[in-house]
C-alpha cells in the first residue's frame, strides 16, 4: 500500500504563502511538532463554544494537547508548554494585556481551539504574547500561526511580530467572533482570512524568542486581541510532493455540508467559503453542482497546479452550468499569485449589492486575477464561462456617456510583470452586459484571447495594457460602449491595446461600438510596438475603422473589411437622449500623436489591402496629424458613397516636407473620384489612384461575403508589392507579405486590391480519407475523423449502407462526425468528401465500415471500487449521512474512537480503528437495490498491530435508508482476518456474496440503497464498551458489484432454472433444447418457448406490388428488445429499413410497412437487446 501524503492547510489569503506541503499534518499527529496555546482573559468568555470547525480544524486535522489557560489572573502554565504529543518543550509564555499585567483566562470548551478575548483598549501599553526558548524545541526553524479576535472591531488595528504586519478588516458583533485580517490596509479588495502566518517552510523563523503585538494606537475601539497561537516545526516529516494524490472536491449548495469530506458527489461540500478555506495542489478539481446557484466567490490564492496537472474549477452533473452569484463580493472567481489554474463551464453574475467581503464598493468582476509582489500568474486558462450582469453597487466618476460609471468587468487580470506572469488563455467565453470592460489584461505575457463572444459591454470589449506576445483571434464583439443600462460607461472600442508589444489581432468580428470618442471596431492606442490588425470584420462602429495614436511603432491594418464605420457626428448625443455629446467625429483613418505627453508619432504605420465600404448618410472623414512619422496606404478599396472630409484639427496639420516624404499613399481603388480629401498645404495625397467599380457581390450588405469583388480589370492582380516606408528597416516583425486573404485563399503573385483575392486559386484540398476510421462509441453511436484540409475546408460524411438510423452529416466545418441513433449489432459504412472555400468539392473517400456492438443487458455494475488513493478521513458522524462517502455512525459505545479520529487513511488503505474501542464504518451508494441481482463484496486486509484479542474484522453488505443514510439492516456479513496467530504485516482478502434469493428472504426493498459496513470489535461483545483490545486492521481495494448473469451465457440467472437451464453453465445459452434450430439464448431473446419446437418467432408477411406488410405478433414484443425489419433482393446482403423498440409498446403487435418494394424483395425481422 502506497503512503498517501496528507493534504495541506489553507493559507491566509494574500500573504507570502507556505509551499504546497507547508502545514500538512498527519491525523494522528505522530510526525508533527506543534505547540498550541489558547489565550483568553475575561471570565465571561469561559463558556464560549463554536459550532463549526475553524482554523486548522477546517482542514480535517486535529492537533491534541493544547496548552489551555486557567482562570483569570493565574499564571499557569508559564513554562514548559507541551507539544501535540504531550511532551514538555521548555517553551515559556508571557502574556501582557493592555493594562500592563500578565494574565491567563480559561476558554477551553472544545478542541482544537476556542476563542478567548480580553477587553483590550487603546492604552499606553500594547497587547503582547511572548514565547521564549523556541530553538530547543524547533532547532530547524518554525512557522507561527496567530488567531486574532475581537468585537466591534477595529478596521486599522494591526498585529505584528516586529517584521511583518497584518491588519484587522471587519467588525464583529460578539467578543468571541474571530476578526478577519489581510496583509494590506489599503482596502484593495484583498480577501480576508481568519488567521495570520509568520514565516514559511522555505523561509522559517529561527529566533529563540518571538513577540506578537497589537500596537498601541492601532486599537481605535475596545476589544481587539490575540486568541490563540500555534508554533509548527519546519521541516515537516511528510512524503515528497510527487507523492501527493490529486483529489476532486464537489460542492452542492442544497444537499452538501461543509462538514463532509467533499470528495464525492454524495459527500459534497456546501459553500464556496469551504472551498476558500482549503489548499489545493496539482491535479485537484473543484466541481460545482450543475443547475445550482452559489452565493459568494471562489478564491484561489497561492494555489498552484503543475504542468499537465492543473487545478481545475468546473461543474459536475447534468443540467445548466452552475451559477456563482457574486452580488456583494469582489468577484465570482478570484485568482491571486497562482499558476496552472483552469476555470471552465461556469456561469458568473454579480449585479449590485453592498460589499460584504471588505472590497471596494466601486469595482466588481466576473473573474479577477492579480499578481502581487510575492508570486505570479502563470498558465491560467479561462474557458467556456458565461459572465453577465456585472455591476458594483457604487458608481465612479468617468468620461463616458454620463459622468458616472459602475465599473463592472467581465474578466480582469493583472500580472504585475509581463516577464513573470505568462501563458494565459481566455477562450469560448460569453460575456454579456457588464458596466465597464469585457476583458481587461495588464502586465502579462504569452496570451491567447480566442473565440469569445462579447455583447453589450459598457466600455471596451477587450482592452490590454503593457502586455507582450498577445493573440486576439476569432472573437465576436457586439456593442462595446453600450448604454442599455444607465450604469454603463457608454464608450469604448471593441478591442484596443495600450503600451504593448507584439500583438496580433485577427479574424474577429467587431460591430456597433458607441461612444463620444474613440469607439472604433479596433483601435491601436498609444505606446505600442508591432501591433498587426488583420483579417477582421468591422461593422457600424461609431468611431470609425482605423485609429492609431501616438508613440506607436511599426503597426499595421491589413486584409480587414470595414462596413459603415465612422458614422459619429460631433455635438450629437453619444448614446441617445440624456447622454453626453460626441466630441470626436467618426473617421475612416485617423493617425494621431496623442500619448499623454507631447505629440509624437505614430511611426511607420502600414495600412494595406483593406476593403472599406461607407454607405449613404455617413461622411467619410480622414484625420492625419502632423506628428505622423511614416505612413503607407496602398492596395485598399475605398467605396465611399457620400462626400468625404479632412477633419484634422487646425494646429495639428502643419505638415512638413520631411513628414510628407515618408507618406506613401499609392495604388488604391476608389469607386469614384474625390474620395481622398486635400490636406493642408497639399504636401501629400494619393499618387496612383485607380478609379473603378470593384463589382462587389452585394454592395451595401453587412457580411464579408457581400464584398467579394469580381472585377478582373480593377481588382485582380492590381496590387503592388508592399515596400518598406522610407527610412524604415523593419517593416513588420511577422513580414509585410501575406500567404492568404481574408477568406484564407492563397495570395499568388501580385496581390489583388482589397482584402479578398479573386485572381488566385484556393489552397488545394487533400484527397478525401479518414484520419480515424469510423469506430463505435457504444451500441447506438459511432465517431469518425476526416483528414484535415486548409482553413475554411468543409466536410460531408455520407452513410452508404442504408441501414436504418444512419445519417449523413451535411456540410460542416468540423472534420469530426458522430452519428447517433444507430441500431445495435449493425454494420454502417461511411465516406467523407471535402470542399474548398469556393465550394469546389473533391471526390469522396473510400467507404469504411463499422459494426456497432451487441448490447449485453445483464452487465455487472460496479457499486463501489475504493482504493483509498484520495479518500479523506471518514469524520462524518451525524445524520443525515451523505451517500458515497465513508462515515462513522457513532452509535452505542462506538463513539470514543470517533472523537479521537482513529479511523483514517493510512499507507493507501483505511485504518479501521486503534483497536481499543469498537468502531462502525458505513458506506452506501447512490444506487437502489436490483432484487434480481446477486451482490459481491471483496477486499484486502492487512494487520497493522497485534493486540490482546484476535477477533478479526467484520465486513458486511447492508441496506441503507435513501434519505438519511441510516443502516436499515445488516443483510449479510462475515468475519475476516487472522483469528488464530496474527502477525504484524500479515495480509489476506475476503469475498462475501449475497444472492437474490437471500435478498428476498431478508425483505430488502428495491427503493433503499446498496451499501457496506465494517465493524471492528474490541473485547468480543458487539455494541458494548469494555476493557479490551483487538488487532488493528487496514482494508484496501474494496469492491462491491452486482451480478445477474454469473455464467455469462446472456440469460438472466434468475430465469434459467424455470427454463430448464443451469445458471452456472456458461454453455447452455448456445444449446438448443427443443431442436428447432434456434439457440436457447435466441429463443429467450425473442420470447418463444425453449422446449417447444413449434414455438419460434414467425412474423406474418403480406405483399403487393406497391406495399409490403410484416406483422410481429404482440406475444413476441417484449421490453428491452428492438425489432428490426431487414430487406434483401439477393438473400446475400440485408439492409435494416425500419426498427421499433419493444419497450414503447410491449405486448402489442408491430406492423412494418414498406412502400414500393423491389420486385424481388425478401424480408426478415431481427431482434436485438436494446
């Protein structure tokens, strides 16, 4: 049995955390070195108790031998505090209250810690606890955990060890309520925790004396104090991190309980608060119940997965995505200083509500990820999230559609340093109706934002600041700058980067942006390097199409399509009545030196091969600032219906010859003359205009396909090779040439005008073939995969056998096809055909066949398969007991070891007690009894300790109540183990079966649950507690299965005796008792007599030239079967032409009809298990 590493404790959020193993403690505490001290003062606190685990207890770990104070004023103990093993350590404690006197006060009601509180007030003397002589007990260093408490309490109060300081953050109504603290007093939204940690396993404390102080002046009201202290030795004697076993934790807000283990759906936790008080490691999963709503937030702080083994937050069960309602909280999901995290398949909302977690009232997030100085955000994936209605409770002054914005963010990530925080993916998310930004990214590197849908975003859709190596691809953004809710910002472009390097924005659709300024589809804000905007569709964005601001270097717009961008008019309301007026006109092209300092640049801007359509009612504006330093505009199609204008502001258009010499405005196609306005001083302009109609497919349409040109005269091969701007030696880092156009067609030879090639030919599609041949998923579905073609290839899968249930795919973009609704034990054949972007199809592939499997109706379900690789201690001890988890019913005298936690996972198995007291251990499943089955319970045992008695271990199969989990009856049991000469390390196994006959005799109900129990006796009399001890057993590899066909002949064992068959003979199903040429199994399947040679399935057939009828008599129509009509013209190959489920109408006739059968048609009926 493999040693299982214990799980770590939850760290105080926001601090420099202990590594993964930092505070993992064995349940028995045998390997730990911990000194625990209760601190209390007022005698009125002596009757204080708590109703739920707190601090270390929340981790399922209990540390014994706390040093508990006695009555008020007594100094006992002052020296030689004991550790968790009850051994004196030589450590002494001195406690000083605010009046300057030493005291002790009892507050020990239950373990591991009860809150003590002194009425501390702001006096000249601080509140202090000093521990001396630490180095002898902790020669290799230690970590200190300090619990704080108080009343009405003291935001701003602090606790310190002289080096590190933590701050009290929230008020509490009772003296005994723990105060929540953070590592910052700035109110920045850091999450609060209920204890502070000083030191870490990587950097332990080593001082022989340590003093914890609540400084004078920090207590602004009475009641702020220290409730308890634990000193934990470093290093911990535990298995190495590689031996950690990942766990899956389930959360169910209705049926769960925070006292559960959380490691199965039946023992789910209940609240997100429980999640937030847990420490997660590589491979752990946090699964929220589908269809459920959770109030609050999930916080992952310094929780680190590993490469290939991330921490995953997702959902489980059938139904809609689980909802996190973060109303009143900072965010639905908070990630801080963590790496290798995946969050997927969750819905998040947060519409208003006063903050209850100490966060600022002015910001709210769907997902909030932040790196502090002590960590990094690395390898974070956010996938398939639905984030909507995100608004804080309080607005902030802003420059939007009104003077105030409620700053709600769909996703916000701040890496702190782009060289440290790397590898971020945001994909397949839907973000709808947020007050400010849809996706905000800061100080991150190596980022992908792909295939997301954003709708009605109050500010910008996707906005990034000081990031590097970013790809924004395949996103759809509709209505950035939205004002459908008066709390919205009402201003913002679909996508814009600021201060970033190496950004690729491609294949996005951005439309309907609004706002009094900016608010383009995509604009390049200030201080960027190497931003390329390509292959995007921009529609009806008020601010315009191209906006490049100051200090941008070597950026480009190319192969984009712009439709009706730039309709904004200065002086009109920006977002309808009551909103501020527009201050900028809409513009086709705007280059500006604006950069929050003196105007400069942009430098070396490349604008080529774009298709621009501006329809009726829109003035096509151009705005070229004098600071523009290098500009190329070439190979574009400008189709502008109404007059155009130069709107460059006076004072920003004092162009120079040097500036004009670095403008290349050449070889663009215009449908009419006069589109390019004359700029001040007339130093630059179009030098090689081409006037003509590009012959769009549907001029004025709103799709990219509407702007496919057909003019060979003005478009085909009429482009020029894009040169470097004079003085530029770089061009674009990814190259000025492109391989494909907007639709993925190859650019061959000279480029065409605009974004779409008509002169080239598509990339050739490969010969059609299967990359993965059709394969059965189950008896009713198959899957297959085609070889892949180039971008925009489509695939058509055809089922060629004609067998009933098989379907063609139709043209689809995916190379994978799943055909379902098929018949069992039936052969289907498929071909695949590929077609290119111009809808030219190739030849179909060769046909490949697959036969669906036969249904085996009498399988043996696995009820329990337990190796204890990740099972926590079975500490559930009260009704109702959760399903599919181990629990201790705590009945009769079997309670003592429950309290002492003697039943726990050990060496990869389950220890069933210490041996000195009686224990009962139960487990029941989510499955009810199938009274036609036999059940078998098997497992292994090992002797851990040999004690006075050799009573073995009782193992049994039980019937459990489905509501409470209570054991109704012990159906069958056996004593296993060594009952004569036990030896430590001795191993063995057990095998217990209960038959369907025994279930009937016991009166087991089919509505109750199947389960097992283990009972470890101590002195030889069950259900009593007396002196005595029994050998200690560990069990492992526990397996409970249900069987109904033990001999595997395809016939229900319970039916075989009545049919004259032997349920233990695997061969008699293939025999033929009555000699009618039908096997016993086939007659059992069709419902005919096994002993009557005249009784076999014989459908009645009537036929005419236009109609064939085949009747299956109702006496042969049974549940669990499917009846298949097959047709043949040669008797050599049969095709399934129809099928009916017997379960739909058992006992009723089935009438098959075939219209216009072939002149020579043969028919038969085939019966299969369904």
